[in-house]
């Protein structure tokens, strides 16, 4: 018998907000009530446990206000069914929509005990999943601004279909919907540089993974959510999400590659926060995990990581730590180990090699690598890659009157590149 999922939407919102336990949320709600001027409101862990049960009671008005304000969602979006019924048009005074239509539609889909209306055939899950797989492959070749609307439209379809499925079909479709939202969140964060939108979309992905009861996919989503605070140097926020990601990974058969990727994500966040020694230790642990291996295969949706990608993480950290000869060697090995289809990551490695040469006082070599990165960006846009190239150009300021740097500027600021960069 499958174990009860409980109120997966409130659980997802709690984890996304960085509260790893029910006690953490209870304490935060009590403290937040004081800030809102609500006196005498004390919320205990038993109350939170009831809210996260299969049939959560409708919160009292003051609790509604604190919950909605702290977690940024309406009561229905957090998995609560109002006493007047889910189909009523009575307004919710604290309703806030994260993504137009998405939260409301997914909210209905994962409502505890909700009856299935107009059941879809058993093929609905696999048919929806087939399109999700196609989008996953297209990510590596299609311009992100073109792919993103199609992915979000597909997610909207999944939200509409999920309430009409049950049992294994529901699990297949829910997992594919979670992957679809994960892809959309990746595009928003890495390609379009929209961290706020990415957070909201990844929260929807986490809710869908909860509906599918897919712990490994939930772990991957939480780890991606850690990038958002990590890149803004919020170390505590990143680590909270990574603790949750590792917890979920322990509940599923996680491959060595997946576990090494979690080390790489944490290393990236530590590097962004200036802790390169800790980051290099984490990468070393990830290398050991990869070398040891285990009997579990990686999920097919995990197409963003490989030993070459881990080497790329390591080379960037060595660069920022000032270990320039080691960084050059590691990055060249990463470039050699990449397979066709990894063009976006190749752009980042070219840019990091350019940064190594700029820091080593070799402007011509730096400009040559930066030019290769721009060649790749012209074929496949990647905002993270362009950010690295611009960092290289800033590092070349002492050499800006040299011919190679001027030629780089001519390429960096031509019409197409300038408009593409400034439009994102």
C-alpha cells in the first residue's frame, strides 16, 4: 500500500521557504505573527502536523493571515479546502498567485481526497511524458526564449490532466509534470536570469513531485532551488535547501552520479559564498563517490551532469581560489571529456579558461578563449556563459588598449550580441 502523501502543497512550500521541519515552521509562524502585530498567537508543531495531514482543517483567520504572508501563497494553494467548498467563487482575502493559473490548477490536482473527474485513459501519463522527454532534449539546441513558452504551455496541460488521473497514471503524469516545471525553472534561472520566477516555478515542480511521491525528483528540484540563494551569497538559505535535498535522496535509490552532483551543487554555492576550500573538499568527495560507484542507475531526466561537468565545477573553483595552473589543467581536461550536445557547458568552460589566462597576464590567450565562447553563444544562447565572458572582459581592463581586446569588444558589442544580452 502506498504511504499517505499528506498535504504535499504545504510541505513543498515549507521546504521551499527553508523550513526543513514542522517545528521550524511552527516557530517561524509564531515569530512572524508578532511582526504582523497579531498578539497572543502561538502555533505549535502539533498544529503544523495537522495542517500537513491528508485532511488538513481550515485554519483560523489569524493563522490564515500569518501562513499566507510568510509563505507567499493563498490557503487553497497551500492545500486547504475552504468550508464553502473548492468550487465556490467566494473570494479568498489572502489569495496570491505565484504563477498565473499554475498554482490554482496544480492545487486542485493535489487536493487531498479529491475525486477524479472524467478519468483520462492509462495512456495519458505516457503520452504527456513523451512530450516532456522531447522538451528535455530540445533544451540543448533550441533558443531558451523560444522553448520556454512551449514548456510552460505543456505544464498547463499537465495541471489540467492531473486531477483526471489516478493510481499509476497519476504517478507517471505527476512525475512528468514535475520534470516539465523543473525544466522551465532551469531555463528561467540559468538561461533567462529570472531567479524570482525560477523560485516560483520550482515550487510548482516540487508540488508535482509530491503528487507523484517521487523522492529523487523532489531532491533534484530542491537542489536546484539551492542555486538561487547560493548565487546571491545567502549560504544559510542554500544549505537549508541542500539538507532537504540530501534527505529526499536518502529515501530513494540514488545513483553515485546523482550523489556526486549534490556535492557539486553544494560546492558551487560554497564557491559563490567565498568558501573555496570547503568547495574543493566537496568536489573531492564527489570524485570519490563517482569512482566508487553503486548499483543504482541515474534517472533518464538527469542529463545535466557527468564526470566532465564535475571537472568543470572543479576548474571554476580552482580559478576563484587562485590555483591557476591547476585550474587550466582541470578545465582543459573537462573540455576534452565533454560529449556532443554539451555546448552550453562548453561555453562556460571556454570562458573560465579565458579567465585563467586573463589572471595569468596572457590577454591574447584570454581573448582567444573568449572568442570561442562567443562562437558557441552565437549558436546556442546561454546567459550563464555570457555572464562569464563579461567577467573576463572586466578582468582585461588593464589591457583594453591592446588589439586583441579591442577585437573582442567588436564581437562582444556587435548588434546581435548587444541586443540579445540587453533583452534578457
